[in-house]
C-alpha cells in the first residue's frame, strides 16, 4: 500500500515522484506530488534521524515508528503528522500520561498508607514503650468518633448549680481518658497525634521552645475563621506578627480604649432598664450569655475598627457564621480533598470568607488612601501604623501585608469575643450563686468609683475585682 511504498522509498533515500494518495472525508482520493526527499526524517518527538541509517535499525529502536507506518518526510511537512503517525503518537503520549498518573497514584497511596496506618501504629508503639497510653487508633477517625459520642452524652448532663465539677461536662474526653490512662495520654484527632500533658513543669518546658511546640495544622474551617494570624503562625513569622501587633496592646493604648468599653456597657445597662420598665414592675428574665456576647461584639468592633464600626459589625456577623460552621464540623472526619468539593458547607464557607475578606480589604484600603499621618487609634489603625515604612524609617521585615493584616483582624475577632463573653457570663453566674462576694465587690467598686463611670485609673485600684 502507499505507506509501504513510501517506507521503501525513504529506505533508499531516492527521489520519488510517486504520489501519495490522501483521502478526504468523502473518500475521494487526491493526488499529491512528493517533492524531493530530505536527508533526515523529523519525527514528532523532535528526534532527527539520519535517513542514511538502515531503516530496519531505525524502526526497531524508535519508540513510535512501526514498520507499517507511513512516514512523512517531505520537506514542507516534516512537522505535520500523517494519520497513523498521529495515532501512534497519541498512543505513546497516552502511555506516558497513564504511566505518570499511575506513578503519582502509587506514590500518593504509599504516603497515605504511611500517614494513615504506619505512622499512627509506630507512634502508638513508641509511646507505649515509654508508658504513655491512650485510646486505640481507628483508621481515618482516630479518636474522633469516641470524642463525638462523649460530647453528645455530656451535653445531656445537668450539673448542680453549686457544683464545680465542670471537666466531665466541658471536656468529657480529657476527663475520661486522664482517669483511664493517667495524666499523660495519647489520642488521635483523625490522623493527627495529640499528647495530653497535665504536669505544669512539663508544659512549661514544652512552651518554652518553638521546636517543642508545633502548632497543629488547622482544619479548613478553622483556617478560614482565624486566617494565618498570631494563633496559627509559627517560628519567625510568629515573631514578625507579634512585633507588629504588640504596640496595639500596650497599657496606655488599652487604657485609651476603656472609655469606649464603658460606653458600650452603659448602653447595655440602659437596654436592661428599658426592658424592666416595659414589664411594669413584673420583673424580667434576661439571658446573660446573649447580652454579654452582644456587649463583647460591640466592644471588639469599636476598639478594632473605631470609625468603621458599621462595616466592622458586618464582618463580625459573617465571622460568627464561620465560627458556627467551624464548631459544628470540628470533630468531623476529614477525607482528603473534601475541602475542595462544592458541598453545602464549603459553598457557605467560601461565600462568608469572600464577604469577610472583601469588607476588611475595603476598610484597610480606604485608610491607606486617606494619606493622613496616622491610620487611627483603633486596633486596625495601630497595626497599620506599626507596618508603616514611610514615616518611621525602615521597618526591615517587620511589616505585614494586606492579607496578613486581614488575618490578624479575624484573629482578634475570634480570640477577643467568645473568651471575654464567656468569662463575663461565668462571673455573673458565680456572683449569682455566691451573694456574699457580690456584696464585697459592690462595696469596693462604690468605695473607689462612687457613682462615676470607672476609668482606667479607677480600675487599677479595684484589687478585689482583679483578684
Ligand atoms: C478572658 C479572655 C481571654 C482568654 C481567657 C484568652 C486566652 C488565651 C489563650 C489561652 C491563648 C493561648 C492560645 C495558644 O497559644 O494556643 C491566647 C492567645 C491569644 N489571644 Fe487571648 N484570651 C482572652 C482574651 C483575648 C482578647 C480580648 C484578645 C484580643 C482582642 C486576645 C487575643 C489573643 C491573641 C492574638 C492570641 C495569640 C497570641 C500569640 O500566639 O502570640 N485574647 N488567649
């Protein structure tokens, strides 16, 4: 056939005027005159073969060319493939791709096997040799299933008002396992090992060096909640973030914020009074935890964003939704790649994340565009001032970029909100159940502040309150 004839021609290297028949899609043949044969065959792999080599040898060693293949050697079409050549090329490329995929799959499977099976078992054995035990490791979930079950049971438990035995309710797994396996035990958060230590001296040692205290790899929802802020960054990055953020938390800066804190608190009290008046002497039950969550949200928005309070509040509400998502999925088993799938939770997370980032970005950009000497007295402004390179001389590497500032804002929101609101709620609860302490504290506050709104100097005199 034409291909064999053509091969024969190339083997001899002779000049040919014999036509190659090409067929169009209707099956009609079209004659073409072959021009002079060049001295080389250019194959699609860019390997130039000297045509003077015996063709048999060429064909036996070549990865693509086969004896019944039509070689296109014409001068003008050296890069264009004939039908069979193209097919062979595709087959070859397919083989290469499949081989690479297979290689990738095998290496991924090997690493997965090591991370999911070999490492947990080896670590369990190694710790057991040192006398550290814990709940058995289960594939994928680690100890998460047990933790979830214990949490569900603990939620149903009702504590006596005067009981201080909170660990079984708040952290049931710590409570159960520490009594079962001793003060130091090992458990598994998915495939992540967690070593629980209760000895303060040991904790001091661990926390005193970066190398000992590796922060956990955050779960995807926690990462979008906190960003790579102070709580999650490590090593030199942590040092850099810390140096930028610290000036915002000096005592004089905090003192300057007490006025806003007092205003927010007074506005909350006014709300309570209005509710009681509305009840016309019947008394009113007020849920303290909700009140304190609103109060701390107001305080953190005012102190962090000052003039941009309204936008800050929008960011805060989106963050709250993110937080809910992070908490409800905290003990979920994470399958690899699941965070990239468009599940309902992921779609929601992406949308909230976009809102938070977009709004924070616009607040920051507005301040950057303002060209004023200071970016403001709120946390954001103080942080941006600390990153300034134009006025205070060179800051070297001690700056944060826009994304890092955004992540620090997220961190403040999270770190400063729930912590303080729960502290206040718990304090109220304890004061409610210990009226004698209410009396002692009230007496001290009235002695130092009278009926005035406390300022920073007065606060520093409240020894019993601090205690
Ligand atoms: C009752 C109130 C609070 C408690 C009990 C509390 C507790 C803690 C704890 C235990 C840590 C260490 C976490 C760790 O390293 O894994 C921490 C870190 C942190 N907290 Fe608080 N916190 C409170 C209030 C706040 C407030 C109001 C803010 C900011 C507005 C804040 C911002 C931070 C930041 C930025 C870190 C990370 C510090 C670093 O790694 O350098 N916290 N907090």
